């Protein structure tokens, strides 16, 4: 079994036993940062309620000082949230939407859906260029899907509010 397959299996198990989506997000961020050596910062951004016009920092792990709040019309995170599609940039210096550190070379942002609405994102930054090849993108999207299903279980009303 590959490392990514092992991690996905671990995250599925964590999703069944976690005390809530926030707890699961923290565990996923920590494990991805620790075990995927090219993932230098891993974090979740949550849709800011009630206006839903910005993302606010959620659980994260890594070596960067993250942006605390990102309007939906800014950055790669805003682009992923508004399009509802993964944004993977393997050379952030070439993308004017990138807002973070000069040390970062690659960034991927995967929207997390609850009842077909973007309610959070998984954002990963790397010091390495070309870190998010298609197989890595598929892996990160699978991780986001696990968290999305956990959020959906907590949110029968469809608001996507993640519990503590």
C-alpha cells in the first residue's frame, strides 16, 4: 500500500472516531504536514458566516504564518471557492493571484462541499515547484472529500457549520 493510500485509510478511520469536523481537520492537517514532506503548510479555511463572502483560517499545521481572512475575490483560495474547482499552481511566482510567502513554490487549494455548497477549503503550500502533479491533486481532493463528508454529517440543516 502506498503512503497516500495509507493516509487516506487513516483519515477514513479518523473521520469515524473524531469528535467533530474541526478535530478531524486538525488531525488531517497535522498528519499531512508531518508525513508528506513536501507539504510545508497545510490548512483549512472555513466559509465565514453569515455573509459567506470570505474565508477564515481554521485548523492548520506548518511553517508559514497564514493569512487569517481571505475575501472571496482575492487569491488562489478565493478563486477555488468562487469556481468550486481545485486550483493547483506549480509555480506560484507566475500566478498574480497568489498572496503568500516568497518561499512557496507550489500551492493547491481544494474546495470542500457540504450539501453542494463550498463551505471550506483544504490549502497546501510547498517549498518545491511542481509539487502537485495530477496524482497528488487526486490525493488532496480525496482528503478534502473525507472532511466534507464529516462536515455534512454535522450539518443536517445544510449550513456546513463545523462543530468543535
